[in-house]
């Protein structure tokens, strides 16, 4: 933003942090070659010109690179936080000062501020919403019916958000298309598994500095995010226990070599707990009551309601801050339960979130999903839509190229064989 430009509207912690944020955004960008190529194409083609866009995302260095790409494509964008503890304040400042993007995000903002920022974003009267948990979309439907006609569509990249969108559609209130970014192969196979697996333990280790090897690590759920956490826990030497409600996923966890049991049993033996289910109160009063003294409880699912912290507070005779992002709940028995990051996403509350290299693909999907909505305005039916296969494949191809990896291509004879039913044994 030059001196002659009017300052953009914003609510961030401290604009003087902008230079540090710029350096960190550029560092992350080094690991995001796919999004960089998309940004360069967007700058030439301007597929989002004239589009008012709201992005409700974790305000990190990776998200900053997405926001810069969207602006390069012509979007008039506003960015807000999707979680009160996930904002990197220097990044928010840099986007305002150096990129001229309106940002409403402050690390540690309370729920009232968070909800106010959602409504400020809707005041932008968006055509496209990039959501992370579907809070903006849900608020639009509940409170801003007069703006529904403005909406071209929304994109969603979390399991929690997709679950909410399906419920909206089932209730007959989702009257516009929603792109299911979360289920793109180049998103959930990589971001959910490798990104969550690494960043969750990054958060746990930064917060506690405990040794993982030899500990009993209880992983709640066995979706793609949970698989990543279980894999990394095992790699660090933990004895991994998985809890599940889905028989197929429970069977898969058992065949992957993990112990599987109900949370009521796991709660008694666990040293470290990580929830990643997308549901509420996965760890609750009866579980806290039987935990070991000093058990560490964390959440890597989207919302903090995976842990029943209200009941834990009511149980505790004392709550102490013992380290940054580490709270010790002392129970009447004298035992304590340790909660990380206020029960919010531990990888973002206590660390920096997913590595840039994996978010490169996730945010490439978000950028191209936004472009797809803009190019197909009025052509898509209401409800969830998958990312087109050709888009998913192109993102994977660009990532392989950036990694210097070549793969085979089918010969003419192989192509003929794959399309014929006459050749056999």
C-alpha cells in the first residue's frame, strides 16, 4: 500500500509488526510453488475481477499467500479469523500494510469480537465465501437473508464445515452451491494426514516440552486427520490407542497396528489425549474423573467443544496457567488435568499450524474453487459440489513438478486396453 492510497479498514493487533509479517509470508511462499503459479496466472487472467470475497480462515503465513493470490486475481477481499487463537498478528498487520487487504483478526480475541468480525465480513456483501468451519455461511443464512441473492457460492475446507453444510442442505436452507474442498484428494490425503500429524505434535511439544516416547497417546477418531496424528505419535515412540464410533474406521485402526477401545477405558491409561472427531464432548466429565494425574488433553479438531471444558471447570478446585497455552485443572482429589491451548486447535494455538508445503495444495484448491464458482456463476445447482477431477489432478501435477518428480504416462496400447472390454486372459 503506497502513501497515496487510502488506508484499508482493519482490526489487527499492531501495524508495526508488518515488516516481520512480510518476511514470514515470503518465507512460507518459498514452499508454496503451486499457489505461486496460480497467482501468476490469476494476475494475467483476472478471473475474480469484480468479485467481492470474504475469507474466514486461520490468519497464518500460508493463508496470507492465498489472500495475495485472490487479490491478484481481481478479488475485492476481506479476511477474518476462523478461530480466536489461530491468528498470527504480524501476518495480519502485513496484509493490511503491505498488501492493502482488509483484515479483522487478533490472536486471543474473545467470542464476542470473533462474532462481530463475522458480521463485519458479511457487511462486505460477498459474492463468494471461503469458509473454514462454515461460521460465515451459517450466520449469513440465519441473519442476512436479504444478502442471499448476492451469493455465487461458498468453498469449505474442513470436515466440520462440510458436516454443517450437509446439515444445511438437508434442512433446505443452503440455496447456493458450495465447493467441497475438504474432499479433494490433494487436500485431505495430504493436508489432513501429513499437515495435521506434524503440526499437532509441533503444538504439543512447544507447549509442554514433554517426551512423547513411551507415553500412551490416545487419539479420538480415525479419519484422515486422526490417521496423521496416530502415525506421527507412533513415529515418536508413543504407544497409540484409538477410540472410534465407526466400526469400519475402528477396524482399520486395529489393522494399522493400534489398540482400539472405548474412551471410558482409554481415559484411565492415557498420558496424552488428542481429539479430532468434529463432534462435541468426546472427552467429558466421566473421562476427566478417571484420568491419571497430569494427563495432557488437547484438541486438533476445528471447534473447542470436542472437550467438555465447562464440566472440567466446574469440577476443578483451582485452575492455574503453568506455561503459555498450558492450563492445569486441579481436581478435588488432588489430581490434575492439563489442557493445552484452551481446548482450541493446538497446532495453531500453540504453534504455527500446518507446514507451508502441504497448505500449498489446500490453498491451491481454495483459489481454483473460487475461480470455478466465478466462471460458473448461475450454472451450478444448490448443494455440495466436488472439486472437478481435472483440477485435483492438475494441482498434483504442479506439485510433482515443483518437487522434481517425473511419473509415467500411458502408452497408446495401454490406453486402448483400458478402454476396451474385449481383451482378457
